[in-house]
């Protein structure tokens, strides 16, 4: 089953303050919506724990939106 | 020797050549990175960062050469430093306990995964770093994000420092810091304590995965030798910290002297770090609690052996402003508040 942006919002519930998370548009860059580097760090670790996937520097440059992250998780999981 | 003003003037005259969206690599600091690190501090903080060292490349190189600063950096292909994190020697008497607290990302790369890669690289290197036996951080409790991120990298909360930070604006209240600890290499140690904090200590030791022999002492116990205390004054924070290595028969008068020094220096907070490897300092807990000190928790490896934190504040802590990420951290707050902690 594919991972969706809604799934990620649940996974990231502790990584990002609830008021910020509630307003996130999955199609818009997270950085422009109040998600800072520390929150993204916590999100990356949460991805490791939830899905066993690790963002590489090469991946990281391309992942701007929640939809980008969901698509990337699905690609990595499909390839593994 | 370059001064802070000279270094900042030089940094201000150099254009920022960092462009967004480029590939980066993370690795150990090399001496040639020092100029880029100084430029990054200037880009992020302007001229406001309180420590001169990070603006002066030769000082950065010297600190790294001496092992007082152990950085990991993120670089672009052109060598520009876009991210920095470091372990550094701070105030613990034990040099093998280093603080982990610096994390900078160039504004063009905020919202990227640079900080995650920096932290991951640092954690992966910990066991190979000579002389580093444990690391700790002080997560400011105005937000839970730092606490949460620290826990995800294997840190465990062991103490809550009430009123450690000056208030950001009048009426905002002094900030608390959650002490988060990660052991690197350790052995079984004796941890002396009195009955009043036995339950809390058992929980903290288990939570941090420490191998400790908990030894109960009587509140009247003193050490055979003389009292030995070293104080550290942090004027900008308004905090006096006393490292209590041993307490002899003059303990009560000596502890009173320390507290009087704190208030005379204009401090708002007096912290006692009691070396729990000896019975004397640990036995002073009931005495300090009667004098208005609260039990803040355990600082593992502070002296190489562990420290019990007792703290006294001139003004009551603003508990409603302390944000904590876990039930165990909330239990630390309840413990610190229940046991006093204000003058």
C-alpha cells in the first residue's frame, strides 16, 4: 500500500508542532510553511523508524514538499 | 592575533557565494574549512554570536587541533561550508564529557536535510572519537523539537535545569533546559544517594541505560577529607554553579558561603553539582533541600562519576512555560517542582 502525505503527517506528528503540521499544504515547500531544519531532522529520523528508509544527501536536495517525500518513500520501498 | 572586530570586518567584506539547491557532502572538519565555518557563523548570526572564536579561522583551527572542538561540516563542491555541528568542551570537570549543542545551516539550505546529515555523521563517529566518553546537550524548553530530535539520536533526559536561561523579554520568565545525555563508553559505577531521591534516581538510571550500583547513605555522612568545591560563574545567564567534589565536617558553612556568593554576584540561580561517587556530597541532599534546594536530577559522567543536581532559584519557575516532549521529562518537572527549588 502506498504511503500518502496524510500518512506522513501522522508519522511526523511529534517532529513538527501540531499547529504547523495542521496547516501544511503537501504540494508546497515545507521550508516555506514553517518547517525548520531541526523539524526536518526529526522527520528524517521518523522516516527511518517508520519505513526503514534513509534520506541521502542526493535525495535530500530534491525533497521539498510532503508529496515529494511520500513519492520518494514509495519509490525506495518498491526498489527494496 | 586577529581580534573579533577585525575578523568580523573581514567577513563582512567577503561576498556570500553560496547558491541554493546544490549537492553537498558531509565530512570531518579539515583545517581548510575554518574560513568557511567563520563565514557561516557570520552569515547566520551577523556580528551577534557571543563567542569570538567562531569568527576567527585561526582560533577555530587551534581549538580543533587541541581537541576542544570536534566539528562535522557540510560542503558544496566549491568548498563553501553550508552546515556545521560540533562537540565542544564546555563546563564539565570531566574532559571526556563533551557538549553537543551547535547546529548551523546556511539560510539557503534551511528546510533541507543538511542538519539531519550532520547529526547522523556526528553520531556515527562518536565511538571512534578518542577521549570522548559521553555527550550531553541542554535543550531549551521553549519548544519540544530539540528534545524530540535529541531523543531520536539516542539521547535520554536525565535532569531539568530550572531557570537556566535569562528571560528573552521582560515577563517571559527564565527558560528551563532539559539535560539530554548519551553514553559512549562506560563501566559500572557507584552512585551514592539518600532516601529522599532514591525512587527518582532508580528511574533516571534505568531510563538512561546506566549500569550503576545505588548505595544509600545517611544524611549525616561526611567525607573523611576536607571540603573541596569549585565554583563557575555565568554572569550572562545569572547562574552560579558549584562543583562539589567532597564535603567534610564543615559542609554546612561551606555550602552557605557558596549560596551567599551566588546572590552577591547578582545571580538568580544557584546550582550544586554533587559528586555522587563519594558519600559526603550525596549525603548533603537533605541538608540542601531543607535550605530550599530542589532536586533537578542526574548529570551522568559530570565528574567522570555522576553528579546529583540541586538547584535554588530566587524567583519561582514558570512551569506553564516549560514545554516537554515526553512523560519522563514531565516527571522530571514534577520532581523538580515538588522538591522545592525556589528561595
